[in-house]
């Protein structure tokens, strides 16, 4: 493995401990070949190794910019983009070693077929490799997809981004309307705006399953003013001997709180440095508060920093996570949300405001 000199040190920081004592290295040919066969990806990528904690990460990043301007010149590119969509949606992605093994096995079967039946050995070998490729490629269709969007929506984005966005918004509303668990929010007396929030899901036998949904209260575009986000998750965090999961969830909420309460960074590097810094902070001391949930007093783990606070509790087979700002926790009361129309209308107004803001900035 080759290491670059001191001139390449201290130019980046470690994402684990935040130290700027980082050495940029590059694997040798033998190690690079082994890594490429076992994991794929770029050939002999440079790595950043922290000299303090030993954390190693791949240096740099890459991305693909795709123009969505439509016209007769873009028609020949649609099949190429379609193949790219299917490749990204694969739930099982082979590594180069998979194809190497398929080639060796196919060649052996080809030689046997040529000796026994007179078939061209190379045709059998190519057929085995093609069959392996098609099987992995097909997981984009039956494996649940590797994207939060449906395949139909992603294909529609190729020909009509506006219609795809509208379809994406409809699917988001349908996901909340078909929530497999109760949702909670502030009572009708809350005077501020409401909107749909984030969601999380997984796959079960190729079918998407919603595991978490969030409802927002307050203006997310305002830098001040009362806000509350209420996330309901179906994941049990204290079932059985797995207290580490509960601790990890609380740690994640604490880091979200610290980032929200930190002064805004002026550039991406500063933002990522903040993320690395809060990751090294010691575990905080949580308090206990009681919040009414649908008429029942529920104990929450609570942590605050300045104007911001977070809370976490379990309610039967569900987990409730709260993110608050400029809102006293003792004034919070949660009720089960049976009518999502105020949140749906608020989401549409918020999307329109985002669109106006985007056009003003560009």
C-alpha cells in the first residue's frame, strides 16, 4: 500500500473523531485486485486513514448529472436512462468475483457440452454468464426495488418530470392515508400550519412496508416559531435483551438535537465537520417528562438544548419520537389524528412555497 506524504495530511478531517490528522493512501495492485473482486466499485480508490483513531474511508465522491430537458434529441437516450434506473433499483448487486466464478463454471460446463454433444464451449460459457446477469438484474422488478419511489414514477420522470412529481406527491399522500398504525399530532386547538413529514419503510417478499411516519406542526421554512414533529414507528426498541438499540436511538436523537441547536455552517465542509464533532460528544443525561397522549399520561425520555428539545417513548407496540422548537414541553398534548386533510393541504402549500423559493434562488 502506498501512502502520500505530509503534504496530503491535514487537508481533510476524520468523520469518526473529527481529527484533521488524516493520511491519504492508495492500495497496492494485489490488494486493489482483491478488494475490487470482492466489493466492486472503483479500481484502487484512494483512502483517508485517520492517524488518531484508525478510521478508514474512501476519499472523494462521484456523481452523475442527468439533464431532464425533453426534446427529439433526448429520445435515443431514454433506453439508456431506463437501464440505469433498473440497475439502481436492484436489491441484489453482484460483485466482479460473481461473474468470474460464473465464467469459470460456464467454461467447465461448455467443455463438457462440447465433448458430449459437440456444442461450442464458448456459447455455453456466455449463456451461464448471461443467465447470472439476468437473474441479478431481475431483482429490480421483483425484489422490492432499491428506491423509495415506485418503478412507474421513476420511468415517468424520463418523459415528464412534472407528471412524475405529481405522481410522487399522490403516492406520498396515499402512504399516509393507508398508515398501518395510528398517527399522533397536536389537537385541533393548535393554530399553526401542519404538513406531512418524512417516512421510512422496508420490504417484505417484494412488497413495500411502511415502518415509520411523521407529522409536522409549524412552519419548517421559518427560523423562529413553534415547531413539533411527531414520528410514530412500529419498531420495538426494548423487546428482549437488546437495550443497545434503545441507547442507539436515543443517541441519534441527541445528535439531531445538537446539530439543530448549532449555528448554521457556511459551507458543506463546515457542516460535515459539525456532524463529526457531535459524534464524539459524550452521552448526555436525559430527563423524564410526562406528556398526555390521547388522554393517557406517557413517560418520555427528554433532552433539551436552548430552544430545541427531543423526546422518546414507547406506547404499546409503537415508538414515539418528538422534535420540538420554541415550544414548551409542558404545553404539548398529543391526540390520535383521524383526519389528515389539514396535513395534506398544508403539505401542498409547503410544496408551493418551496417551488417559489427555488425559482427565486435560480
